[in-house]
């Protein structure tokens, strides 16, 4: 039986009351009155031209994301936060899965409203905290669990997250999730998603973390997404160099069968004057006999494998031919403008599939902070599909222009 997020909030509030000193100076009314409001406004223009067989018109969208939040003052050991969310369309020449204008290509930003976040923070001493309710969760580099912050609607999770900072240089957290609120303003109910994460600071320049993510969907079929994902990550910044290495493997869990995929990521960067140069690789296994493709779970997939989003099927474990992404990048700042260029070479993990190549991609970013509250960016993605027969990817050009205001 699933415990609804609303009842989780009530339950945790009752638990919190038992830890609140009777002589606490602040009343509940004071905590509600002495909170702090927040506002985020993000205008986003997106152009997407997808060169597929349907030959649809290029998508053009102009949307406004509004997020209005309020964080209460402290009431004993309890603090609350709620964030209302709306996306409004000013130009809607696009479609998305399940809606929109069918004559145009895809932009994954449906319009609508919801409560994006609503939770209670309950402190247990100085080093432990329980967050109960609807919340964004980002684990490590968002490769497996993220908030999909690039899309206008984003992603949040309903459940509990307990974080402990009790040991020196060590942070441990465990989350129990029962629902995912998706970027399409829909939701996915789960029997449970358990997130176990531990991070240890070896030194000022070296950090290691380990994790276990246990996914149990409502499906009882053997081909369900149910799986256990275990992995580790190492980050190091010795001098002018930085290194980021991670590995994860999946096994069967709950009702899911034939999970045996893995994923490895290696990224190296070096600082040269005002430039940061480097590259890396991300390898995600595909179908291998009975073993299913690796599932990148509920990641912020846009952050990885090119901004044209040709490989979002890794979320769900549906990239049958796997992926080898090799990339180089160069970034700098000039006249207050952040610049980043990335080149990708995408191959399958099975050289017997067509000619083993998906294609190449060039990505460019220009971003500037105008003031403490105002920033903007322009971003470009150019994907060039390989001409081999049966290649599932197609040429695509995507352009974004954004302006963000917050306080």
C-alpha cells in the first residue's frame, strides 16, 4: 500500500512535534509570518528542426516559467517550503508526447501548473535532517537521479530523504520515493524507489562516493524496469587538473529480470590560462544476449550525450544498441561572457549494428550574468547523423535563447 505524500507530511509533522521543546520561543504563527518568499521567472525561446521521415515543420516555442515559493521561519526544529509552478505558452508551434500541435517537431515543454515542491525540513540536532514531501533530488552529477532542471517543467520526487552529517568528512543519505513528477506534468507512481548514497571527503582535492538505487515499479511483469543499480564515483582536483570517474552496474530486483548492463564515465580537464580544456567518454551498454540495456533511471539526461537529446532512451533502458560517447570540450570567459564548445562522436557498443556509428554533434553555449538577479544565455546544438542504413538517429538543429530573473 502506497503512503500518499500528503499523509507523509502529516505523519512527519507529528513526529517533529515530539522533538520540539515545549519552551520554544517561536510560535507556529511567528514561523509562518517571518518566512521568506522567492520568485523565479524564466523566458525560454526554443527552435528545433528534426530531419525525420515525417517531414514536419520546425518547432518554435516561447514559454514563460514562473515559480513562486515561500520558506517559513524556524518553528522549533521544523521548517517548511512550498513552491508553485506554472509554464505559459506565448508561442506554441510545437508538440510534445501526448499533446501540442501535431504539425510541428518536438519541444518537451507542455504548459500547465502544479506544486513543484512542498516539504517539511525536520532537524535532529546539528548533523541530521529529514525532508518529507515533494522535493527535487540530485545525486552526484545527476547521471542517474536528477531534477531535469534544463526543461521548463523540471522533475521532482514525492517521499522522504534523511541526510546525516554525523561523521567527519562523511555525508550519508537515504531516500524513500513513491512518485515521480515528470517534465510533461504527468506523474509515475512507484511501489518504491530507495536511494542510498554515501560521500567521503578523502582530502581537500579528492572525494569518493558510493550508491545503491533500488527501483520497484508497480509492474509485476518480468520485463518491468525494476532493477538495483550499484556504483561508485571518484572526483579529484590536483592543481590545474580535474578528474571525474564513475562506474555503475545493474542487477535484477523485485520483479525485473535480465538486468546485467553497466555504464562507465571518465572526464578529464586541465586549466590553461583562462581556458579549461579536456574531454572524456561515457559508455552505456546495450542489449547483450538476454541482458537488457543499462537504464539511466531518472537522470537529467540533457546534461549528457549532447544537447540535441538524441539519446534520451537511456532513461528507461531502451537504447538497444548501447552508446559510446567520446567528447572534447573547451571553455573560457571573455568580457563577462561564459563560453563553452563541445564536440561529440557517438558510436554504438555493437559494431555489427549498421556500421557502428550514430553520428557527431557540435554544441555551443554563451551565458552572461547581468546582475545578482538577472542572467541570460544562448545555446546551440548541431547533430549530424551517420548515413548508414537503419541508423535510428537523424540530423537535428536546436537553438535556445533564455532570460532568467530570480530573487
